[in-house]
């Protein structure tokens, strides 16, 4: 890990997040390097997120399948 030779301004929110992610003995620079290297990435971020259009299509197909099943159950057995 390199030595810091520049200063940057960050908001209080970002500073708190850096402090939250900071491990024993780490500098802010160490935290940022770890985050940017992907070691500290959130593997579930965005997981399972569909576009609104895709979600609507899936929802419509599910409703159609439920209705088809219901119609089958309502039919007399001799048909």
C-alpha cells in the first residue's frame, strides 16, 4: 500500500462509511484501495433486480398461468 501524498475532500456521509469499513490498523487510503480492488464489494448489490418492463412481463405470465390453472380446476371432469 502506497503512502498518501494527496488530500481529497469527502462528505461526512462518505467519511462515516469509510470509518465503518475501516479495519484495525488501516488508513483511509487502505480502505479505498481494498474497495476499489473489489475485495470489499457487496456481492448482493443489485442481485435479483429486474427492469420494470421485465418484472411486468413475468407478473403478467404468472397471472395468466394462475388463471389457466383455475379454469382447468373449474372444468367438469367429463370434458
